[in-house]
């Protein structure tokens, strides 16, 4: 089962990469005065902060929901978890400069753990 899930993840990450390229093109059209690198950096940061952690959070429901549903719901869930966690980490005293790197990694790791750990 875990090999099947790994194969499914590989196939779906290709679709997510294609959607990232699509969004780079859309952002380049919207921000036509800026270079392609600015649009790519903006899309990459949004995908890093919300789309990738959201995808891995929703791995738990990979049998019930399709990729499109998990991707859209995952972005909203990752945005909520990132915002709430960042707020409380700031209250604890952890500097905000680490939130952009650490939170997506931790959220993705927890999502992978729950996705592969379910029976």
C-alpha cells in the first residue's frame, strides 16, 4: 500500500508542478512590467507556504477525495494552520524570520506522517 501511495504522490506532484508553471504564466500576464523571475519567485513562495503543505496535510484523505479537491481544501487548511501556528510561535518568542522556512517543513512532515501512518 505504501508503494502505491508513493507512486500516486509522484504522479500528483507532476500535476502540481504543471499547475505551478501555469500560475507563473498567469502571474507574468498580471504583472507584465516585472520579469519572469519575479513572477516565478512569487508563485514559488505561495506554493511553498500554502500549496505543498496543504497537499501533504490532505494525504490522509487521498482515498476519499480527488487531487483537485484535496489541493484546494489543502491550501485553505494550510493557510489557517500556518497563520494560527505563526501567531502562537510569535507569542512564545520565536523570531518570525524562521516561520517561513520551518512551518511549511513541519506541516508537510506531519501531513506525510499522518498520510502514511493511517491503516
